């Protein structure tokens, strides 16, 4: 089972990207304590799931 916090953080990152917020994966990772690798991997799957 994947960590739900990682999914929540990735949803935050996707919202930033979709709304033109200038936040990098590193910015989000440092602010939330989730690794950049987790964000990167989840982002790929979430993009597919949300048809982005």
C-alpha cells in the first residue's frame, strides 16, 4: 500500500502545476518532508489517472 501522505503531496504538486504556480518538485518536497522521488513517481501515475 502506498503512503496516503505521498498521494496528498502529489495532488498538491499537480494543483500547483495546473494553476501555473512556480513550484518545483524540490520546493514541494522540502516543504512537506516527502522525497522528490516520491513526488516524481506519483506525478507520472497521477497524470495518467487524471488524463493530464
